C-alpha cells in the first residue's frame, strides 16, 4: 500500500482534535454514478451447463469467493444476444439442478441463472435458502444475492440471511446484508403483514452488530440495510449508539469511516445523532469527514459549538470547518469560541474562521495573531491570509510563521504547520511554491511517520512545482523511496522526472525499482521511452516478483506504444504465478484492447482480481472488464456488489460503469 494516497491530506484538525479522530480528508475522487436499485446480471450462455439439464435458461458463472486459478479453457465467449427468459419448465429444471448436483461450480451457475429471473425465482426460494448453508462460500453468497433480487416475497428468508451474517466469508456477510436491505426496499405495501414486520424488526439488532465488522464491504452493506429497515431514525440511532458505545475504539473508527464514506446518504441520520448525548461526539466526527456534503447539518452543529462539553464543542467546530464556506452562518458561534479561556477552543475557532473565510472575524484574528501563544498566533495569521487571499503581506507573514513551526519540537505542531502552508500554496507564485516544496521534502524523513505523511500530501497538491525538489530527494537515502512514490502520485505532471524514473529501474533495491515502475506507469503513453528498460525488467526471471509485476503494469499503462512487449506479456498471461498471469493479460489487453483472443484468458483472472485487497488492482480490473463488454457477463455479480459496497468511491464508480457497459453494449 502506498503511504501517500491522493485523498489523504492531513490538516490542522489532526492536532486540534487531539489526534484521536484525524479525519480531515481532501476528497478528489468524483462520486460514482448511482448503481441500479436492484442490479440484475444479464442472462448469458455458457458451455458448462448441459442443455438437457437446463433447456433454455442462460446461466451466468461467477467468481470464486476466495480467488483460485481457473483454467482458461473453461471460459468461452458469452453471447447474450440470443438470451431469453426462462419459462416455468426451465425454472423447474434449474431448481432440480441446484438441489441435485454435487458440483459447486454448477450450483453457482444455476443460482445465477435463477437470479436473472427476478420474481420468477420465487419458486426456487426454498432451494436458495438451503444453498445459504452450502459448504462453498461462493455458493452461499450467490444464493444470498439471488434471494435479495426476488424482492419482498422473499421476506421469509430473512432469518436465514441473518444467520449468514455470522459467516466467516466477508463476501457472504456482505451479500447477506445487502439482500436483507433489497428485500425491505422492495416492500412498498401500504399494510405490511404483522409476520413480515416482525421479521424485519428481528433483523435490526444482528445488522447493528455488524457495524464493526472488519471488512468495509460488509459495513457498507450493513448501513445500507439498516437505512431500509429502520421504522424510525430514533430507534435506529438508539441501537447504533449502543453498539458503537460498547465497542472497542479500534473497531469504532472503521465504522465511522464507513458512515462518512456514504456522505449525504448518512447526513440525516447523523443530524439525528447530534441530538443524542451518547452519539453526539461520533456524529460530529463523521460529519467532519463528510465535509461540504454535510451542509444541512450546519444549524445543529452551530448549536453544539455554542454550548456543551469542551470536547463536543471542539469537534463541532472542526465539523463546521470541514464543511467550509457553506457553514458561514455558524460564524458568530465560532467567533465567540475565539474568546474562550480554553486554548483548544481558541485554536479550533481560529482555524475554522479561516476555513469559512469569515471576513467579520478579521479584527479578532488580528488580535489573536499578536498573542503570546505562538501556536494561536500562527493559526490566526494563517486564517487572516485565507480570509484575504489577495493580501500578499498577510500571506508572507503567515508563511514565515508556519515555516518557523516546521522546526518545532512537537510533531503535532510540525504536522499542523505543513498543512497550513499547503493551504496557502495556491496563492503563491511559482518560485514560492517551489521553495515550499524544497522545505517540505526535508520533512519526508521525519522521525514521526505522520509528519512525513503530511509532507507527502502537501507535495502531491503542489503537483508539477514539487517535481524538481522530489528529483533531488531521489539522491538522499532517507527520502528517495518516498520521493519516487510521490512522483507516481503526481502523475502526468511528473513527466520532467522520466529520466530519473528510468534510471531507477536499474537500482539494486527491488522496492525502489518497483516504485520507479509505478511512477512511469502514472505517466501513461508519455513514458514510451521507458519501454525497453521495462521489457528488460519484466523478462528478468531472477528479479523479485513484485518488480516484474510493476513492470508489466507500467507497460500496460503505456498502452499501444508498448506493443514491442506484447508477445512477452501474452506469454506471461499463462504463468503459474496467478498475479503475474493477471497483470500480464491485463497489460496485453491495454496494449491490444481489440484483440478478442485475449478475452477468454483475461475474464476469469480479472474476476478474481476484483476481490483483491489493493484498491488499484480492483480499479483496473473493473475498468478492463467494462472495456471487454458483454463477453464479461460472468463478472456481473461481483461488479454489482463492488458498485454498491466497495470502500473506494473510485472503484465503485468504475464498477458501476463496467456493469453499464456489459449490460448495455456500446
């Protein structure tokens, strides 16, 4: 995992909130297009289902829950053009196959065929419920998905789905929670029978318990299901507050991140939580991470900021600061905190007033900038420069103060100074930005990792103006790996560093070579001059596997300009090393995207890649499957899940687009 993700931008909030919940994230990824309410995999033919068993149904194979090599020979092109919905006789044949076959793969294929029939799958409900207890995880989660797609008629299966929430397989848990949510969402009956109401109510507590599940996909699906099941926000809030209040803090933080990642979907619930003393603080934390999308929470946050326990007032002000200028209506309450006898309130107030660009606060901030408290003076100077961005004198004074803080003995002070300088960088001229980059590069080797991370985030935001300083840092042992990773994060603007990147491919350190290859990959076609060295690195069988993986990835990222390496990549696509085979076939497809002969080998490998921990791997696999189009229909079940539940907004967007391209050929 890279330590400098583009979205991780540490801020004053890391210091001002006491470092417990440092959630000041700078969001750069666009939110995904909303996935279908109840996504349905397109029917597809497959050679693995005997016609005698399933006369007309067109089942859709699916990926393993735990990736395992799959013979390419088993994968054939999928033709959806002639697919027709199954009739009652065909559905009966599918049910018979599901309940009699000993082959788990056939069970998965059959379940997906039933799933494509939506409500016509109701007669298969008993067989699908039985499949929830199958010994194979992939059968269990495909069965849960199929039950969810039936809709509210499958409400009687919810107790079995609830039981599946305790499954060891995180995908099974995710699909069980999602299915419960889909069933309730589909139930628009004016009068829901008492028996079904009881079933829905009984699922709430088991779902609440999964808010702290270690897998982010399961947490997201849980939150979504709870939003559908709640008879009232207050009842749901009581249950959630108790769960988070009783849980270990280490488990609570991921749950809060999951809520924050749902952005405006979660805001009404969080506003309700502000009214409950037991949940107020964690609601403020989540609203701070959501940022400007939480603008509807300004009024209740302003009330908390004006009165209450210090820690709640501090966090409320930080949430208002994260919302930014849309929270300007709360400026009077924040200005009053600037006069508090509590230093933590004064610090966050000065910071927030700068974020809100509250011009009426300038006189008070001018006074604070002259205070004996040097940290308060630095924040106030920064805030004045933010409020009056065209005043070069104020900006110069703020930069001067914050540069002094870079040498402070306190890591928290250094970290806050870095973020403050980064916030002012947009108004600096080119020379000023490059000087700032030189200062920040020195912080990459800080003994405290969080300080180095803050410096890395600030350098990424400087983009091309940081490249010169980063190239110089490549010559320093303590900072060269971090500098190369940052060049990769800067991307196309790092083109002037290409020669240094290519030189890095021959380094003795495998990790540095890999970082260099990733930096080259980020340049895309503009890095075609690196193809010979990358091909050499890829063909070195004595090299570390990770170096060869990244070389293949870089060649694929360069695209058609790397055509000279395509034969080697095609050969490696048949490697016994699953990762090498996956990245090899992916890269070959990027170089020759219209080569249908690669599809059969690529699709099963890319399906498995959708389940990997690395965000970049899931992202690239989703994009590649979407580019393949309808022939990749076997990947739809996993893509649909990722479109709703993946912890990365970028991956959700890519998966949603892939589903669209597979289902609606261009």
